[in-house]
C-alpha cells in the first residue's frame, strides 16, 4: 500500500479536521518566516484543500 493510499484512508470522514490542520500549518509557516513565502504557502494550502475536496467528492473507498 502506497503512502498516498494510506493518506486517503486517514482523510476519509475527517476532511474538515484535515483542512483546519492545513490552515494552522500554513499560518505557522507564515509566522515563522515573517510571511516571506506567504504566496507560496497560500498556493500550497489551496492545493491541499482542493485535494481534500476532490477526495471527498470521489468517495474513495478506504484502502485494504
């Protein structure tokens, strides 16, 4: 089982919690870098949120 499959299994049913974690992580990076990489962090947060939303919409079954 690949790491991506494991991640998908862990996300299932916890999408909102994962999105909050992405936001908190991005905020922490911005704080520690003095917002030096804010645009890149924001882009990464958006991509992570989009991935979480796509996973939820596809209804991926948990890996076996």
